[in-house]
């Protein structure tokens, strides 16, 4: 890939360049027990009708509706049908019934169910209460009414949650072909960064907060193969660490060292390691210095700013969507929220503003802008729901304005 790198890109241009660089990650086969949170890479077809038989949905009796229509209200109980047993047979549909349990197969010769609460059953006879409403095929889950044999139950690209695992299990899929989760190298850079456990923290030091925020966001989106590292603001140490990760990881995410400082060595180190640059800097706030490129073996390389708010916003706006694309995951439609209150945006750059108080009213989602005190003010993110994207061409947003919304989860 050889791309002339412009000085600064618009948000949508950066997004499209990232998307064009993403290839599908390889797939693998996993057991159904291991499949939660994976992305399906094969369709799951119905191996039989769903449900596979006329399934009774209420405890009671099964009888022929014709006998009820002809005036009969008391029925001899011939037998009992339980779930997990072959279908019973109603031998005398004109005078008799079968006591039936929820989940059982509808007995042959029967075509409706009377719930137990509408019955008096004594001495082997079921008596239907007066004024009971009875209709043919009531309280039955008819064979094939959900899906017919051969129907596609789950398509490739489906994110596997509890409902999808239930469907796959019912279709007999003990193993599934899924997208292999990428190995992600997550590197925090900076002389000022110290481990969370450090006591005491000196005035010129800060604890490694970005690592936990970014790793948590990745894990929350199903990306579990994350390796966390830290390097000092030293070009040789940075090169040694990044060189190793470029050889072993599908994705490399660095935070810090991408701006214009004399020790911001990440872009030059990546170039020295043969990473092809795609862009450096986006017309946005926060996150303007973001860098993106691709390694010789196809590794996706995201170098995010070190400021915590910038790093977290860039991860959700660019990195996570790219990783989902690499999985082949079905894309979710873009979502808008409406502002509860007017909001000003004075910067000439596209803005990413946290919002809080997300609530649905009249079929629309509403929230309130929640400003931070610079892109280093990560404490202001507590309790926020995500952020909105403010077009740079607009300076004032009235109450009720609709803006693109990116949730933290």
C-alpha cells in the first residue's frame, strides 16, 4: 500500500482510509461453549422444522374441537402425555381427551387444548367450566410456524450473544466457524507513566490510566486477546518494543508520543520499522494528532494521543469500528441523539463532546452535553454515556438538535 499522506484529514476521510485498509481477520472453529462474544463466519441453518412438532403450550387436556362444537363438555381421560415422550393417540375423539403437559406433542386425533384452570378433573373425567372460550388450535405452537427446515437461522457476521447461542444449540451446532479474535498489542508511552500500584506518586508522575480504559473498552467489545505494555520516551526502547509487537500482533495500538514534542518518537519509529503511514492528524478535537498506518504483514497500527479523553474518543470513533469490520461483524446503524439543551461549539474543528443523562422519550433518545476541562480531564467522563460528533461548520446547536452518538459501550 502506498498512500500520499496529506497534512490533515477530515473525520470522514480518516474513517474511509481506515476502512479501506482493513482486511478480514482469519477464521477458526470453536466449540459452542466457547462461542459467546465471537462473530459467526458461517450461516446456521435449521436442520428440522422449528418447533419440530405441534407443541402444547399449556397444562390441561387435548381433545377434538369437533366434539366440543357438537356440545360435549365432559370427557373421559384416556391417558397422559408428557414432554419428552412420543405423541399419544386420542382413540375416542368423540368422547375422550388426553391429559397433557406443557411442551408435550399434540396427541394424534386432537386439535385443541383446554387449560387446567378451566377444568374440574375428578374420577377420570375432565369437565369444562361453563363460559370457557374454546377455539380450534388454541394453546398450540404449530410445527414449523417459527422456521422451516433449511431456513437460515443465523447469518455470517452475526455477533453471538445468549439468544444466538440458544439458536445454534437448537440447530445441533456443537462447533461453529467464527472470526478469530485479533491479537492486540496495547502500548502506553511516556516517562511520566508509572504503574497503578505506585506509592507514593511523585508530583511529575501519573498512573497508567489509559491502559485500563482502552483495555476495558476492548474487552467490553469482545476483543479479549490484548497484551499491555509500557515504554519510556526513548526511541531505541520504543523501537525494540514496537518491532516485537509488529511481528506477533494483528493490531498495534499506541497511546502517547504522536504529537510535535522533541521526545514524541512514535511516528518516526514506526516509519523506521517499515510501517506505511496512511495519515497523521485529523481536523478534530480532541484527538487531532492521531496517526494511522499499516505494517508490512498487514498489521493495523493506530497511534493515539496520550491525553486520556483523546485516546478514549479515538478508540471508539475509529479503532473499535475498524476491528468490528475485520471480524466481518454486521454493522450497526448510526445512531443519533437529541440535545436537551442548547450547546455552543467555537472550535473550527469537528468536536467530540461527552453527553450524559441518556433517556428515551417519544421514540427518540435525548441527552445533555457534558463538557470536559481540556482533553486531559478524564474525571469528567464519570457517569457519561458516550459522546456526540459536532460538525465543524456549525457553531451553535439548539435544543433538539440531532447529532451522531457514539456510546462508551
